[in-house]
C-alpha cells in the first residue's frame, strides 16, 4: 500500500465521523518502531479544537484506518500509528511538514 492510498483512507475515515471539521493536511511517513518493525506515521492535521475529537468517534476513526491499512491490505506489512493534531497546536509551521 502506498502513501497516497494511506492518506486517502485516513482522510475518508476522519471525514466520515468528523465531517464538520476541516482536514488541513494528512501527512504519511514510513518509519520503524523501537523493535525495528515497519510502521507508518499518519498525522491528521485538522482545523478545530482538541475538544471536538473527544468521544467514541475518535476511536472509530483510528480503528477504521488500522483495519484498512493493516488488517485488510494484503500488500501492507506496516502498522499505522495515527496522530490527530489541531492546526492551532502547530503555530505558524506548515501543516504539510508536521
């Protein structure tokens, strides 16, 4: 599974549960965990308040991304590590570089 596919899965899952919150950027970067197992960091930058993501829908978004990237993808040996970051928390930094 390539980065573009992971990005699309993450953005679609987020919009499904938090459709009223704007997605600023979805950053996908391959990496390794502390056991040197492959993973992919998925950072969803959104334009909203942290408080808006509290509740069961946050877990549903994460579960949907894990299900589609890890469990259901035959060609994906990586675990998605999902992060939700409010645009207000990154200051003036470019959301694409977070």
